[in-house]
C-alpha cells in the first residue's frame, strides 16, 4: 500500500477528485479584498516583483514566446514520463507545408537559448512575463490550465554550479517575495492578521533525502505537508534524483535542471542535485503551496547522464540539446515563479480563480460558490 501511494504521488499535479476538493477547501472563507481591491493589489505586487527580481538578480525584462516549433525541442515537457503533453497545431496559411507549432508549457528551455540571442554576459540575465497552457492538469484550487510565471534565467560560470550559489539565489528571491508581501500589507492593512501569519523572514533549506529520513513512511506530498508544520517556508533541494527509498522526491524533466550532480555528503551518504522548489504553508487553504521550481541548469555532461537515466537519449539530436552539448548555449541558473500562485498567497485567497481568469468546470464552480469562493469569468 505504501509503495502504491509513493508511485501515485509522482503523477501529474492536482488533487484528482472533486469530492476531495470539496473536503479541502476552507469552510469559513471570506475574501478580505473585493474584486477591485484585488486587482489593485495584484498589479502593485506584480510591478514590485518584476522590478525587484531584476534588481536582485541583475536581470532585464524581455519578450517571451507563447508558441514554438514542435521540432525545435524548445518546449517544456514538465516531466520524464510524457504524461503531460503540449497543445499542438499547424500554422501558416498559404505555406505548402504548414509549420507544426506547440503552445508552450513553460519557457524553461527557450530562456537558455535567449541568453545567447540577447547577448547576455556572465552575471546578467533575463526575466519574462510568461503565459502558457498546460492542458493535462487536474483543475482544482491551485492548478489551472492557464499558467502565468515570472520565468527567469541568468548566465553563470562553471565555478558557480554549486549549492552555495543556488542557496544565495534562493535567498534573494525570498527577499523579493517578502518585500511584495510588505507592500500588500501597506496598501491593505486588513491583509495582516493573526488568522493569517506573514511569511517568515528566513527560508529553511533541506535536501529531499533529509525530509525522507524524517518521514520515511509518508508519500512526497504528505512529507512536504509535515515539514511545513515545522518550517512554514522551505526550499527542498535535490528533486529528480532517485532517493534511498527507490523513488525521486518528484519527477523532473531530464533536460533543464541538474538533479544528478553529487553535492553533499552527510553521515556518509551522498546527496545529489543542484535544483529545488520553494514551498510554503498557506494559512488560508491550510495546505502546502508551491511558489517556484528552479535550479542550476544541466551542462553537456549532466544532460547526457540525465537523458540516459530517463531513456531519452534520442533527444540529443534536437537543436536545443545540441546547443548545450556544443557549448553554444551558456551555462545558466533559472526558474519559474508562479504569478497567480504568489498573488493567491499574498492576497489571502482560497482559489487561483480569484486572481486569474481561466476555464473551470461547472462542478468546481458550484463547490466554490457553496464555500463563498467566487472565481473570475
């Protein structure tokens, strides 16, 4: 039974049934801000995060694609098992053979190509106001088929491919998120209350192996929930490598984050991975809440290793992968910060649909309405 639970926990995101969604949504919810106030706070937070993320990480805002060519290898496959596929369509009226295009699921790979395209030097990078479609999500309170992220990427040197550099970058991002929360409190003081405590000043770093040691009998999501009771903001390091129980903490695609590099030896055990997620405890939903996935990106060696482990070596022939193998694309660190996820957390909302316009099934809308949650149409 435990083995089945751990396997199921590696599947695509979402709660999986609307009976469960109905159970987990808060019973005594009342939005603190009305819809107009929500939009005012949302765009102020958006401007603050974009400006200060660029300042802290030495980035600049650039345009980002909504669609890419299918054969470019630029699209983000999100995981290794191929369970979440992009939207495909032909385009180009009048062409003898139409272009085969895909709607992006994220700009993870494109950003590394873009670092070269825009001519960024070491220590410089880009940030984007990325929009995507992920059609294979279960639609619940914090998963939508419409995705908005601050997708950022920065050029680094080989010597920066280490845990200290990764953690320093995470701390800078956390500083920006805390500053955005303070801005929201200044605009609307009613957001600050004993019922919903603020984000902690510091974020806790733990490797996925350490969390497994603490809660060996729990599946991944339950381990995250348990650790967030002790530390309300955690960066989980090393997501993708198979842990000592025979499962990765969560599946990760083989061709962007580096999850194979040995990093830390603790108590005689070797840990792996130069990537991770920021998770926080959401006091409104009383659930784990992921804000960002990020990491040092693969180099030529680790790309080959991860593709081999994932049985995807055929991908090496694609233009994106060739750019890494040949060194045509620079070494980098990058990630995606969920915009609506961030607004939902900072503005004390119970559902993504209160801060973003997307499509939601009638069944979910009816459940929300019964709980005084009104999503935007």
